[in-house]
C-alpha cells in the first residue's frame, strides 16, 4: 500500500457488512477475495430479524460470518457509535491488512471510520453513488466513507470519473456492480412463484411487486399514505413485502386494508428476484430492486424524487414517482405493465458484466503484490 497505514501486508482482509443487501453482496465478495488471501467476514448485526437477515444466509447457502458484533437497532448516533466501538475492538485484536466495506449503511460508515482511525486502509465497494442530498442518511455515509477510503470501487465509469476528480489521493476503479454478480449467479436458483408467500397463482404475471423501506418515505405518514393510496388503486394486484419499519408505520397509519395491496413480511433474496422476474412492474424505493428490475427487463416505478442509479431512468426502464405524487402511481403502473419487456430492449450493461467481485480481487492482488515487493 502506498499509504502510511500501520497494518502489515500479511494480515487477513476483513470484510464488513450488517444489513440485508450487504449479506448478499458479501457472499460473492468473500468467495472472490479468498483468491487474494485469507478473508475474515464480520457481520455487525445491524439487521438481525430472521425475515430481514438470517433468511439470506440460509437461502443463499452463505457461510456463517467469522464474527458478529451484535449491535442491533438504535438511533443513528447510537447505532453508528455501537458499531464504531465494537469494530474498533475487533480490529485491535485482529489487525487486518485491509477493511472492505460495502454500500452506504451505518455499518459501512462505522466500520470504515474505525478502520481508518487505526490506520487500517479502507476499500469501499459501491463507491461514489450520490443524489445530492446532504441530509439523507445514506448520502452522509457515502460521502464520509469515500473521503476516508484509499480504494474506491465504482459500479460504472461515470461514477469513477466523478470520484477521480474529487479524491486524487485514492485509487479509483470502475469494476461494475457486485449486485449484478449476485443476481447472475442466483437467478437459476430463483423458485417458481407458486410457493412464494403472499403470491396468488391466479395473478399469473399480472401483478406488481412492491417494497418500501426508506426512512424519508416510511417515517413520513403523509407521504406513506399517498403511496399506499396510489398502490391501493393500482390496476393490478400488488404484493408489498414490508420491512419491519414499514409494517410498524402501516400499523400506526391505521389503514387496515389498502385496496389492491397485499402486505407480507420481507421475502428472502431468491423469492425476491423471482418476484421481480415475473412481475408486470416493480414499485420500490430500494436501490437494489431498481437495478434488479433493470437487469431483468421489468419496468420499475421508483417512489423517490431522485435516484443514484440514473442510467436505469435514462434507458427508460425506471421512472421516478415522488411520494407526494402517489396519486400518479396507478397510471405509472398501467404504463409500466404495457412496457413489460422480458429480456428488455434497453441496454443492460451500465453497471458491468457480472464480474465485479473478480475485478476487485484482481486489483487487490496487484496492490498487495506491489506492497510486498516494495517492503522487501
Ligand atoms: C438500512 C440502511 C439502508 C438500507 C437498508 C437495507 C442505514 C442508515 N440504512 O436501513 O440504507 O437500504 O438497511 O435493508 O444503515 N429493524 C427490525 N429488525 C431488524 C433490523 C431493523 O425490526 O433486523 C427495525 C428497527 O425498528 C430499526 C428499523 O428497522 O430501528 C430500521 O433499521 P436500521 O438498521 O436502522 O435501518 P434500515 O431502515 O433497515
């Protein structure tokens, strides 16, 4: 490494994750990074519910983590602080040569900070994503993590270009999106929908798959109410897999039924990609689902004002419907369902070719080789 980092070149690579989508991405990274050297997988425990988290270990056959920090939920400060302390203690004991963090959650932020403060170099996977909202929890996390990381792995060249102009002292690489690696590998194992909880076989492919989980939407009763009203008047039945935060908010909102919407628990990853694959349209505020719909050629309505994944909108596969305009959802769904395109006429190559994790491993192998020869 070119930095003044204190850790040696011989320790393990520490791979940190803690939320549902991170478990999934970490599974592929863990496998590919093993070609570079020993990898230690650390789950912070930010997510802990069976339906939200554990099911992914079981469904994907993901190996148990080597360590779990068991931090659980809390306010942003409490949760970030708990991960920071627990991660610092863990790092002090294990002295990895590199800390790999993924995405933009409180786990990403806290593990990156704990590492860099102990002079352990940080590599950020899914670096550089922005929407220009400095008060959004994930955007704060991304900005800070990109600023302290020594290696920035961007999902596409557009993002890598922006990062290079901001962080001249970091190594920036456009490697593609690890989420695509995971999707390509998992798709053959995605089940038929008949057995998926909450799905009604009478729907065939004429249904909408929806997820909502972001605090900005779910914790704002007026916005959530508008979106639920819009989904309730959807021309197609709608299966809403509700994050625990969403389920609690819907209960507080007090609407016992939501017209055409059937609310279920969060579904496992394989069920989720099966639902995307077979849906007429997807409605979501999740970055992961926006890309999965894009790759699978299924039109998506994103209930946000903006998206980090602008290429999905530019190609016509994704349409932004701000929550305040929830009344537009029925028309957006009808339009999307007419455009369902199976394999998709749009170019699906914006975020690489499904080999991002291998590229990341290749970059790390080169860096470690360089560091080893310069320390001889
Ligand atoms: C987090 C990430 C978000 C990511 C999402 C993936 C942050 C700031 N946000 O959001 O970027 O898209 O994970 O799913 O890190 N809860 C449970 N069971 C659990 C975990 C959480 O019931 O296993 C409830 C708790 O009431 C908790 C709330 O969900 O307070 C929010 O959880 P939290 O981890 O703070 O953030 P997410 O909304 O899940």
